[in-house]
C-alpha cells in the first residue's frame, strides 16, 4: 500500500477553498482567455491556486521515479529535459515559456551556459527577474518578455531551445518551430515537452482540449497529434525523436492531486481524471528532441 493512502489529506482554509472555486468557475463559465498570460497571472499572483506551493514551477512533473510532491516531480521533469537537450554541453540556451523562472534557475545550476528566457506574461517575467537576480547563476540568466512566434534574436544564436509544457499555448506552435529552426545553430537541439490530443478517442480528445483551452488557452491550430507534430518538424528539416510519456506525467499528476490537493472538489476531480487517463488518455504528454543538422540547405524560413 502506498504511504500516502493512509495519510490525512491537507485541509484548506475557507479562504483558499473560496479562491480555488472562484478560479475554477471563472475558467469554465467566464469569458475565454485571449492568451495564456491571463490564466497564469492568477497562478503567479495567487498562492491559493498555484500548482507548486513554492511558486517556482507550473508543469505537471515527472512521477515515474516515485516523486512524493509537486516540486520534486517538476524538478525531475526538468532533469529529463536537461539530459535530452545535453545542456551541460551548451554555451547558449533559450527557454521559451519559462513560467515564474524556476526552470531558468534550474538550467543555470545544471550548466555553465548563458541562458535567455522568453515569456509573454508580464507578471511571470517580473517574478522570474527577481528570482534569478537573487540566484548564484543569475549573472548569466536573462528573462525577457517576447513572442514565441517572433523571437527577437539573430539567426543561429543558440545551442539549444527548450519549451516545457508551453508550446501548446503559442500562436502558433508551428510558427514557434520555424523560429526555433532559425535561431538554432547547426547541430542545435529543440527539446520540449508538450500536450497533444491522442490519436484515439477523438471525440473525448476534443472535449478535453476544449476544457484545457478554457483553463490555460490552447489555440485550435495546436490541436494536432504527436505524429502530425513530427511531420511539422521534419518538413522544416529537423531530425525528430518522440517519446510519449503520459502515464508518468499527466496521469501521475492527477493521481497525486487526488490526495495532495487541499480542496475536496479538486481531489475528487483529480481521482476521476487519473482513472480516465490510466485507462485511455484522451490527450498525451510527448517529449520531443528535434535536431537541426550540422549541414543544412539554404532555406527561406
């Protein structure tokens, strides 16, 4: 028996319960977010609706190695991305969609690279700027506001481009791929984790994407399967590796949420979702490594 099963669930304060339910109702019944930064402003500024209680991370984490809490799971996910991207070999690194800056600090401590970050959210960029300023690696980390589909960097600037559970927000993900190709040096790597619809259970996948879009803004243009995503990257010239790891990420997060969230309704919802994803996931979490060849033909991208 898992140790958490017998432990008492955390009890939220009345204020926390009210704030969480307000966030949920507004997401489902209020006006659709015009961009992801509207949603993440709440997660950044309101500790009652954060995923990670420390406020460092906004991803679902890697639960495949027995992580016991959200912060540990998020850092385990970043460690896997770092290995895939070989950031210890990179001199320059770009993180697109860095959240509140926790990933930037993680990359800085895991490598000696100079690291730039791009995020369209004013709130998250402000928090990240303060965070990195106080970190030992802060003198080589540069958070900036910007657009993933129009990166303000010269061609062939980076050894690696990272996007952790962010590209489904971008308008559009395919435009971001084009920009990643442009700013990567030959031999450079685009490494990302992302959420995509399953190739099966299409009706349920559409419903889940609609709910997903209501909460965090996921444009319809990004509603493509992992295989379609591979094709988009290969058409640009990337050599692509995909690894679908839904059970260790999305399912693991909701399993944790079924006992880890303080809000009772959230625990119930997470339990239902975890069982659904364990049986037949309507959306998937995919790890992507897309390598730009060292010798590439001239392109008009």
